[in-house]
């Protein structure tokens, strides 16, 4: 076309990678291989075939899980709602902490003398597991969901601060420079030049962490920090695997509902589409929660009649 003949694949010759790139590639892949070899025996990877040898025992346990017992479904449902409520407030608290700490951890916004201690503080927050934080807060505020909310909030704040700061460091600096040229203050540069660029990614990250917090909140009850973990711990300790199976099924349903909700909300906020589907799904979730609350309050009775 236009007097130009298309080039064949044989006619295109790619230049070989330069020596420096090959050297760094060798270091990266060699280092990864050395890391795997170094951790092979301590991680007991040589015992991996025992998984197949013990498959019969695992199948027996899974078989007991597959016969769920819902005799205490009211208690489980109430604790599951409490778990979701803990995740909601834990996520809100973590966002409130993660936004300022994420901005203070950004290399393109904060001087190194301030950024270094803030980053180390956030490293500590996300390095310590939620269960450990839950134990600490239980000793301060006592047993109950508040300790779980605080544990989720502090740990997730460390995670969000890192992810938020990485998003800020990847922004296009030209809009910020243009706003600065107008004589705007540092706060105005952040509000009008930084936040609009990172807000969609921040929302996506926050929604993902909300899903993660729902899952994390299901085990905080192991240390008395509220939620369905209390029931999981009690039923497993009493070897009531039928009840454990029922709880696990209910947890899977709740996590799936939250995951679908996050997907719709992400589409609406970030992509500006599927608004109608989101409204329908949100309405259904609200009606479902309202129905469950009425059942738990005894206003709606669904127990089968006694013979």
C-alpha cells in the first residue's frame, strides 16, 4: 500500500539485549533461585508429598464439614453482621489515618527527615498482624468488637499509607507545577493537583481493603475481639465440625456479597457505568439486612412450628 511493501517477520531483526541488562537479569533470576534453594529445607518443602499421603485424613475432616449444622443460625447470623460492621468501621478508621500518613510518606511531597520516621511507623503498623493488635486493644478496652475495629484500623492504615503513597509518587507532576505557578499553597496543590489524579486508584485500593477486612474480622474473635471468630473458635475447640461447616458456608456467602458490592461500586465510582445495576443490588442488600435484623429482633418469626 502507498508503494510500501509490508515487512515480514523474518525481515525484522531485534537487537540483542545489551550486556548490562543481561547482567542485571542474571542477578535477579539467580537471586530468586538462590532464595528458593535457601528456604527449601527450613520451609519443609521436602515434605510436600506427605500432603497426598494424608489426603484420606483431610477428606475425613472435609466430610464432617460437608454436613453443616445450622441449629444456632441466629447466633451465627448476629455475629456475622457484627463482623461486617467491624470491617466497615475498621476500614473507615484506616482510611482516615491512611490518607494523611500516605501523603506524608510520599517522596515527591514530603522531605526525607519527616518521610523516614513516618514510613517506619507505617511499616510497624502493617508488619504486626491484626490478631496481635487485637490482643493489645483487648487489654485496653476489654473484650468485644471495639478491640477488633481498632486492630483492623491500625493494621490497615499501615497498608493503605504505603499504597496511597506509591500512587502519589506515580502522578504526573505537571498539573501540580501549574497550580504552584499560580501562587497556590501546599495544601491547595495537594487538593487540586494530587488528589484528583490518585482518587480513582485510592478508591479501588480502599474497596479491596474493605473486602480483606471482612475476611480478617472473621478470625479476630479468636482472641475475644468480637465477630464470628468467637463462634468458630468455640465450635472448633469442641470438635463440632458440623457447626464449623455451617459457619464457613455463611462466611463464604457474606464475603461473596461484599465482593459483588465492591465490584459494582468500583464500576460506578471509577468507570461511571452500571449505576442501575448498583442501585438494584444495593437495594436488595439493604432489604436483606433489614429482614435479617427484624428476624433477629423477633419481629418476624420464621422458626418452623413445633410438632
